[in-house]
């Protein structure tokens, strides 16, 4: 790999494939352990990938072999690789970016990743040694710094450097989806380290019978710069009095510490420390059922926020139960979808005659366009609603558009137009926010089209037309012209 590729601008967006330069030594599951050990000795390797029908099904490390020799060496001659291999493989695709590999190795505390092709077949293996080999050429190895932070003051300092990193990768020309994914990974790492420090330094922890949820753009893994907190807690119906006290203490402290490192409190109080956003699983099921059964504007707004729930820490099964409940309940009340769609189509894009973009006429944002109200909200909520109609929840807007291509009757051309529009609006939003930070201002969603090039202005008009396309799809799908509200 050319050294010129390894610099501050491009490090995180090197494709995994560039590190995966040789095929790994493999063996089938039926291979005897002694034969496998011979292969490892012959090739001087510390791990071997187990392959069946060209797809990786397991992995065996020297540690696995050592433990087997120490505890059960009498049966080595009769045992096979299948008896010893680890089957919970952590994999990565060959065209994923390097930051995803870094995140996975750090998150799962592993030293090697199996690399797969799009069809799931084996493409290779990368190790921490591969990463360390190029790490020395780049100072932006923030993942390890975040996880190594020993106190909240260090985390707060690191959070400011994430902005600097974003400015670097934007200059490198990374696409919007990758940029947003990178931000989400770092935000998750920061939050998880806050939780780890709370346990280590203050003995504050969330019981195993509870889960800490993030919602809205953070739940979709679509935050641009860090915005307000939108989080909640769900816990088992069987929690004890002591566990409930632990949950409330955790909720209060995690919100405080997130604010300390630079994540503002939600002005609307949508935080786990607010008792309205901290409930048992059965209570949350009743609340979401009420939102669905009584589709007032207030309930629709709350539902729109909550439907993108994601468990970032704690009991994953509770999040799964909530999603299953929302899917089932919403499909028992078909009018719910029409009311949600009616609320979304109120956010029509600001396009006038001949495609002229209508801007703010007064106030501090005079001459600007609110990108969220102009299109991002309608696109994210519309795509989420259509995905829910097909009994699916979770993931990014890009993920959901991928599912709709497979499961809906919407034309692929229309979905492609919507995806291009969403990507452009998100990119513009991130650009204006980074510019605001660089100027010492508070980032917001407002864009001044006069500062864009002629080509960018035309792309913006095309994107807003695609928002109208999204709204028309909602009107047709849910027959809104026949709905009386």
C-alpha cells in the first residue's frame, strides 16, 4: 500500500480489502486436531479459519488449542476441528471502511476479523497487527483513546477532537453514509465509556434486567454532530425495589455525565432521568399502544421519536420485545398508518413556482433554509413508516430503503431518487454544522443556498422535488385523499 494513502485525511476510510492481501490458511470442520496443529506449525500462524462450502463457519486460535491440550490431551487424536472451533464469528465485509474494523475489534475485544465477500464467502482475515502496522503513520486512532479514558475530563477533551477528525475526513471526500456511520460509532463509544466509567469510578451500574435506549437520529445511527440527548430506559416487570433504585440512580448519573462531556440535555425532557421516559416493559407496551390507538399530534410526535429505539447498553431482549409489540399493535390498527402519514405530509418542501426555493423571510435565519424541516424529517419519518408497514424496524434510513427495494411495490427509481435526496440533505446539514463550529457558533440545521455553487443549488432543488415524491407515495399508499381528519 502506498504510504501516501495513510494520512490524516484518509486513514479511517481505507477499505478493509486493502489490508486483506493474502488468503488465510483454512481447513474443513472434519479435520483432525493434530492435522490442524500441523498446518498451523507449517505456516507459522496463530489462528486458522474453518470453512465449509466456501463460507467461514468457525475459527480456532492457538489459545483454543492450548486450552484443549491442558484439559483434555488424551483425546487429541480422536477430536476434530468441529469440536474445538469458535462459531460466533465476528465478520466484516471486504469493502467496509477501516474504522468499522477498529470499532469491532475494540468492541468485542478480539485480535482478528474474518473478512467476507458480499455473498458471505471467505475473502481473508485481518489482525490487530495489520492495524498496528499502519497506525504508527496516523495520529487519529481515537477509538482506543476513548476506551482508554480514565475519567470524564479525558472524555470531554476527546469529544472536541472528534470534530477535528470529521473536518479531516470531509476534506477526504467521504460519502455521507460513511461519515454518518463514523459519527455514530464514535458517539456510541463515548456513551459506552461513560457507562463503563460510572461503574468503575462510582459503582453506578444498570441491572441486567434493564436496558438503556437511544432514540431519534441517535437510535437510527444518523446523528450529524452531537445533538441533544434522546434516551430512555426499559426494565423487566420483575425488578426488585433495590434494582429499581439502581436504575433511577443510573439514569440520573448517565444523563449528568453525558452532559458533562458535551451532550446537552434534551429541552423537551426526553431523557432517562425523566420518569416519563423510564418504565417497565409492560408499562412501555401500554404507552406505545395508547400512542398508536389515539393518534393525536402529540402522540404521533412521541411515537416518531420512540420507534427508532435502539438498545445501546443492557438487556437486548427488552428492545426486541418492544419492537415486536409495536409492529403487532400498529398492524391491528390500520388507521394508525394513515394518521402518521397525514402528520408527515404536513412537512412539504419549500418549493415555489418554477422550482424556486422559498427561504426564511425574517429573523436571524433570514435567507436560509431549515434542512430538517425542508426534507430530512419527512424522508426519515416516511421511510420509517413504510418500513413499519412491511413489519420491519430499526437501522438507518439507508438500511430501510434497502429493505423497501426488496419488500415493497415502490419503484426502484423512486427509491433511488429518495436515497439521493436524503444523502444530499444530510451532507449539507453536516457541512453547515461543521462550518458553524469552525466559526465558534452553535451548530444548527440552517443552510444559506446563496453560499452553494450553482451545481449544488440545482442538486438541492432536485432533492426537494424528491421529498415531494416521498409525500406523494405516502398519500397514495395510505389513501390520504379519502381520510377525514
